[in-house]
C-alpha cells in the first residue's frame, strides 16, 4: 500500500539534517510557518537545518497531521 508522504527527512553530517516538503500541502505548511527561517543551507533537493531544530520541526509537522516517507 502506497502512503502519500508530505516530507522527506534525513540525517546528515556535522550536526545537520536534511528536509524536503514533497506534497503541495507540505509546501504550503512550510511557507505558512516560516520554516525557511530554520534553513542554514540547501542542496538541489533538500533544505539543510541544524540537527537541534529537527525534533521540534518534526513534532510540529506530525501535530499538523502530516507524515514522512520511511
């Protein structure tokens, strides 16, 4: 069964994590909550955030009813 995910979240190196909104509602949620302010760098596909910001950001995403790819 395929579940439509809203975000991809991966751990990276040097105290950072990578996140990417992949659904339209995730993009809207990302912008409305100004999560771009947590971004310290980016790649072609991912926003790079500090690892310490990851748990709080993920909690807010889950509380909104959205999910992650596994």
